[in-house]
C-alpha cells in the first residue's frame, strides 16, 4: 500500500513527448517509423501544493505554474530520497515564489 501524497511532497511525473529533436533530459528515445521525429519521455519535477478530495493533486511546476493531475495516474510517483537529493535543483521552491498552498 502506497503512502498517501500530501502537500509539500516532491513528485516526479513522466511525460511522453514528440519532437524532431529530443531534449537533453530525454529518456527512452524511439524514432518514428518513417524516421522524421522521435517519441521520448521526460521527467517533470513538481511539488504538491494541494490534495483535493476527488483524488486530484494541484502541483507547482519549476516555472511556477499550477497543474492539476490525477493522484492515481501511473506516470506520477513520489520522489525517492536519493532523487530528492540528486535532483534538488530541479524541484521548484514554492516558498521562494510566494506560492504556498
């Protein structure tokens, strides 16, 4: 059983993207069948601002945007302790932006 996610938790969301040129942080890069573009995954580093009763999470992105995602989304997971340490510069700091929930 997973621990429930609460405000202040750091989470990682694996987002699928498509482009002619993958970003430097791209993972699982696969060319399309005709070779014109690529599909790849990018990890997004977010901080939970609010947990709604309908199993929706409001998260803060690195640029300060607020995004609502489903807490049961398989692409969303809590950051492990070593990820919080290793990628601490990639997680947003909502307090510094004045966006406390």
